[in-house]
């Protein structure tokens, strides 16, 4: 069910997807409230769907365009979406399997 929900979310993202993760060493759910609010407000104004790696069961004030999971298959996600910054392009390049 998890992967089906994720695929459906990606497929319905007509304006694209932004993948947001602070990695494994920093928990998003432990950031100060003012920073969480800033992210939520910024994300809510974007036309893109947001995939947020969020470690708790509830995301307070969750915007309609944000979907969160405690774990996301980063390599699969980065292999399937367009990316725009240099670091992300590098990550996308290493996520592609040679043929």
C-alpha cells in the first residue's frame, strides 16, 4: 500500500514534485516551531507537490500539497523526478543504473 500511495502521489503531481529531507542525522520533527512554520508556509504557496521526510505520525498544520512519510525511497524518487540544483543533479546521476 505504501508504494502504491507514493506512486499515485507522484503521478498526480502535474506541476512537479519537491523532495524535502534533512537526512538521517537531523529529524525534521525536532526543528524549532518557527522554522517548521516557515517551511509549511513556504511549501503551501508552491504549485508543486512536496514529499517531506517527516519522522512523526502527525505534521501539525500540514499544507494540502504536502505528503509526508517517515521513510522514503530516496534513490527511486530522485531517479524519477526532474531536479534543478547542482547537488541534486549529482545525486540523480549517481542514482541511475548503467545499462
